[in-house]
């Protein structure tokens, strides 16, 4: 009807096997068409498996009880966080995503010195572990255990970090109690 080529995808069952095809259909003279099809079953299976893996990773990310931030670039912008990060820090997602990590530090000096400590630690090891005081949206300060792992691009250059933060307030109180009792 349009006299223009079209692209379609379709499935067929051949010998009880479901196969996926991609076709290019072009108009030809005398009301004929040229139909060129290729089997894309493997590609479709790969896409389905990739979607399933992505869904699983998203569910895992969302189910962790530690705060998880994905931080990219030298400007330390948060590009993703899990629900626990929002709960622990008391911010909404739009208050976190796209902002640098300065909002979470209780001490400005810790924020300023952190990149140098992180870079040298990640150069020597695969992860950086530290304890630092962080601040919630309501202003309360809490001790946290932070583990950061580098994100590498295809050339092996570190472009960011995944930061996992655990509130260790209860552990610190227990340590203080043990110190007092001893």
C-alpha cells in the first residue's frame, strides 16, 4: 500500500521449536514483494537473558539493607542509590541523584581529604575500607563503615566507585560499653 520497504519481526514454530525472525519486505513490480528473512532466535534469547539478569541485579540492589551509592567522575556525582540509602540518610531520590557526596559528610575536612585517601587505597587494593562520621538529612551524625570499590571502563580506567555504607552506631555503643566495663 505504501510502496515503501518495511522491517518486521515475527515468530514461527517449526518442528516444535519456536524461532524468531527479522524480515525486510520490499515492494517489487507487478504487485510482488521481496521478502528477506534471517533467524534472530539466538539474539532474542540473549536479549531475554540480559533483561532477566538486569531485573535480578535491580532486585538485589533494592533488597540490600546497607546504603549503596554509585558515584561517577571527579565531581563525585551520585548516579544511583538503593532504597536503603534513602532510608538511612533520610533523603528522597531526587535530593541524592545528580548531587555530589558532600551532603553526607559530617566533617568538611573528611570530605576534602577523602578523594586522595580513596585513590591511593584503590591503587593499592581492590577496595577501600574506612570508618567516618556521616550526616543524615535531619542533621544527626552517625558513625559509618564505608567500603568502596572502583568502577572501571573498558580500557581499565577508574571512572567511579560503588560505595556501600553501613550504619555502625550500635556496634560503636557496644564497643564503648565493653571499654567502660573493662
